């Protein structure tokens, strides 16, 4: 077994690291405090090719693999989890399905600008009554000649306010339950489509989380991605890939918190020695380092399986579960290692602590990951 | 317009350099991360900007060094250089700045570029000599530590600005010429993902001394020994009333440190 990156993957990681440390890390605290969407740095990420990593060059992307995506995303998250979720949603939840299930005409219209970073995409599945139970879709899309008329509400949509394109899931045949769900690309200024609210959040505060309202929103049938009734399958398959992204985000958050802790444990003295020399602190750092390595390895395994075209549902859920739990534990302990300072904004570990929490919730809660893994192992 | 950029691979700026236990003339290379010398990145960036501004041309990266140097050349290709040449032979293992300049000059004579760019110095041994020696061997004009350049429309001359104390010294230099880049010339780009993915499809040509009609002899400059700097004496904190402490500080600076 080889666990070494190729030259290209290592160069992509190094580029993402340098860019993130030089341009993202310095603004992370400020955009978190102000809940400000980082337009300038996101634009530069697009220019570098970080927003359409796995899309072939012909469709505006970078033509790289999932492993490259994972190593780059970890570096971005290590500096700022908000940038990481913007990157993850654009790559995994928008570009991936539009590339995989879209026709060439749809790719040209809806994928190329987003994969090239000229516009952003979002993924609108969750509704007030359809979170973990994503089948319970109430948004409807009624066929009317060459159009569909969409009516409903989508909740907690990442990049929902900033995106120019939304991949929206809706019932085209409510009688068939989740087999009656279809997927549509809805463009920003379509009449009847509006953003009704941006949430005020605990973490990933620089990423906008919005409520989308569809009020008899008329969308051409040419905007339907995949066949009628295939929407739920598309959503689940997309989330498999997305979970690898969130796992990488979680690893990055953990690394950020861990590195601050190691630095602090060397510098801070209590009872006459650096606190790292107190066994209880040393052990916390040892547990952090070990869990991070484990989380990173499962994430890379899931990515490698996806790149090889092999099944990866179970591994993606394992990676998401383990990495999210690791991020939360590491960030909690990182605050602890910092003592009273850790509780203060200035130390910046409290940001990792607040950011870590979402990784246990979105794209399937930790409980839902366990359901998926259990189903797979009992198959 | 063809431009050759000379690049050197050096240890990462964060490296804690240690003298090798086995060879007191060398550093311990175990665990070192190698990078393109930062001043050379300014040179690469400027070459790419000249090409982009003119809408045509070719940028060729050249480096002398062992196998690992391919990584540095690949970075140059990922940034946007069109192809690379690797001067790679054990005969060059102990090349000093003059031997390096002679080897580079031989390649440059074959390539016949209108312009050669390099960094003002490599950040490992800080010799800062190759650019000027290269120009001397080629018998081309040279401007070192440039902060600004503008190649004229028909690529016959280049106007360069050199940073001097309190101002900019401006020259018009006929091409071909050798220029060395100072920090501030530009802000080097990051390689894009497309650039990185495309780099492996670009050519890195291996060149041996024989291909250039050279037989490298013994270098004129030989390292006899490397010595670590003596450990820095510990700092001193002057305690007591501020009034007295300041007096003691001034005395210590004047008498002990002889700094004022
Ligand atoms: C910041 C943020 C960004 C988001 N971005 C997006 C986005 O871009 N697109 C999108 O479509 N959605 C997005 N979401 C929605 C997110 O995916 C859901 O919040 C998540 O799936 C959980 O659904 P819920 O909030 O309805 O919780 P619920 O489903 O109501 O869950 C409540 C609790 O019950 C548990 N639970 C539920 N069912 C079971 C079960 N069967 N067994 C055991 N426990 C169970 C859950 O684990 C959880 O602990 C985002 C959410 C947030 C907060
Ligand atoms: C919001 C807030 C309110 C506060 N209010 C007050 C107040 O009203 N009055 C007041 O006097 N103080 C107050 N404090 C200070 C608080 O009591 C201290 O922050 C706390 O005792 C920890 O000390 P420290 O921050 O110096 O951390 P440190 O002592 O530097 O500890 C850093 C880390 O090292 C660990 N550590 C230290 N020594 C050892 C050891 N020997 N073995 C193992 N682990 C060790 C700690 O557990 C911690 O994880 C407040 C702090 C905060 C954040």
C-alpha cells in the first residue's frame, strides 16, 4: 500500500497551503466576527482553480482528482472553515452533480461558469420538515408545457445568498414519494425565486446560510438535471462525495486547533515548566495528533476509492463521522490547553471550536452517518 | 521573444540548516524541503509577464543541480514557463559560481534568447555572483537588482530601474542582456491547478556537459569547511527602579556592548 501523494497532488497542497496562510488566515478572525462573505479571496480561489477541482478542463474545471481536492480543502480549512465550506459546496454539491448528470448543453450553461470560479453554485435539499429525513420534500415542481412551476421553501442553504445558480430538489410526482423527486438548476434572478433570510450562526459565520423561497417560480424543463424522479438518487450520490469534502474540512479545522495548541503548550509556563511538560497536557496533544492522522487517512481512503471508480459510500460516511468527531474533540481540548486565554476571541481557538460543531451536523448528522455505515456493514 | 530564466533550488526558508555529520563541507540534507529560490520566483514572474504583455514568446527555465532539481523546474513549469532544461551531471556536483555561469552560458548560446533573467542571489549561499558572471561569459550587458523593466516594442532594448539608496537608477540596455531581480519587482503568482496539472506534459530536457562541448574542471572556489555560528549569549533583563534601570542599560550598552 502506498500512502504518498503524487508530485501534482503535493504541489496542489503546497499551493493551497501558501495561498491560505498568506491570504486567508490573516482575515479569518475578522470575517468570522463580522459574518462577512469573503468575496475577494473566493474570487482568487476561483482563479487558482480551487472551485472546480474535479471538473474536466473542457468544462472550465481543473481536471484534478478527489485526493487533490481533499488535500487542498484541508489546507483551506486549516486557515478558515468558512472558506472551506464555500469551496466544498461549490465543488462537491454543485459542480459534481451538474457535471455527472447534466447534458453537454447544461454543462455549458450551468457548469462552466461555476467550475471556472466566475459564479458560485449552491445545493438546496433541506426544508423545514426535511433535514435528516430528506425524503420528506414539500417543495413541488408542477409541469406546465415546456416549464416547471416550483413552489416551496428551502432552509439552511450554504452560499444560498451569494450563489448565481441553485441545484434545487422538488417533488414532481408527490404520489411516488422520494421516487417522485427531481433536480433543477434555478438561476438567481428567475422571477418567483428569492432569498428571504440569512441566518446568524454559531460558526462558519463568513459563509452565508440562507433560506430560499420559490413562489410559483417558472423554470424551463431544459433546466431539469437528470430524469424525472431521479432527484433523490442524485442528492444521495452527491452527498456521498460531499461527505469526503466535509471530512477534509473537519481535518483542517482540527489541524488548525492542534497547531495552535502545540505552539501554546511550548510557550505557556505554569508551575515553572512549559504546560506541554505536564503529562495531562502532553497526552491531550498526543490524542489530538493521533486522531487527526486517523481522520486524514480514512478521508484519503474514501477519496482514493472514488478516484478509482469503486464504491465509497461507507468510507465517505466513516470519514465524515470520524473526522467531524475528531474536529469537535480536538477543538474542545485546544480551548482547554489554552486555559482562560482559550475562551477569549483573541486566541482564535474558540473560532475553531465554534466552527467544528457544524461538521457533526450538515451533510448528514453524525447519527445519520452511523445509520449509513450500519446499513452498509449489515448488507 | 524568447526569455531564459535561471533558477536555483534551495532549502526552504524555514529550514534549520545543520552541518552534515559525515561531511563537514556540506549541510545535512535529510528532511529538507526544497523550493525555488525566492528571488528566482521574481525572475520567473517577470518573464511570464513580459510574454503575456507581448502576447507571444517563450519562457525557458534552466537549472543546474542534481535529480531533485526537477521539482524546482516543475514548479517553474506550473507557474507557466513553456519548457525547462536541466543541467544534471556528477561532473557539475562541485560547480562554483563561475562553473555554473559557464554551463548556463553554454545553454544560453544554444537557445539564443533575447533576455536572461535570474534572481539577485540564491538564498542558500548568498553569493549573488552568477548573474554578473553569466553576462561576462556571454559578453552581454547586465543590470543587477532590478525593480522595474520595460522591453521596447521591437525587443531591441530594455529600460530597467535599479534600486539605489533613496531612488531609482534608470538605464536603457541593448538586448540581449542579463537582468537580476530584486524583491519588489513584482508579486509572483501561485501556480494554478491547471498549471500544475499541465506541468507534467511539458518538456524537461536533460543536458550533459558533452552536449554543450564543456568539460568541467576543478572549481576555482572550494569550500574547506562549514562552521556553525557560536551560540548566542543569553539576553539580560535589567531589574529595579526604572530610573536606575535606564542608567544601567545606558552604561551596559556603552561599556559592555560598546553599541553606543
Ligand atoms: C450552517 C448550515 C449549513 C447547511 N447547508 C446546507 C446546504 O447547503 N444544503 C442543504 O440542503 N442543507 C444544508 N444544511 C442542512 C443540514 O444538512 C441539516 O441541518 C442536517 O441534515 C440536519 O437536519 P435537521 O437540521 O433538520 O435536523 P433533524 O433532522 O431535525 O435532526 C435533529 C436531531 O435528530 C437526529 N436524528 C434525526 N433522525 C434520526 C434518526 N433516524 N436516528 C437517529 N437520530 C436522528 C439528528 O441526528 C439530530 O441530532 C445546512 C445546515 C446548517 C446548519
Ligand atoms: C471568562 C473568564 C472569567 C474569569 N473570571 C475570573 C475572576 O473573576 N477572578 C479571577 O481571579 N480569575 C478569573 N478568571 C481566570 C481563570 O480562573 C483562569 O483562566 C484559570 O484558572 C486558568 O488559568 P490560566 O488561564 O492561566 O491557564 P493556565 O494555568 O495557563 O493553564 C493552561 C492549561 O494548562 C493546564 N495546566 C496548568 N497547570 C497544570 C498542571 N500542573 N498539570 C496539568 N495541567 C496543567 C491547565 O489545566 C490548562 O489546560 C477568568 C477567566 C475567564 C476566561
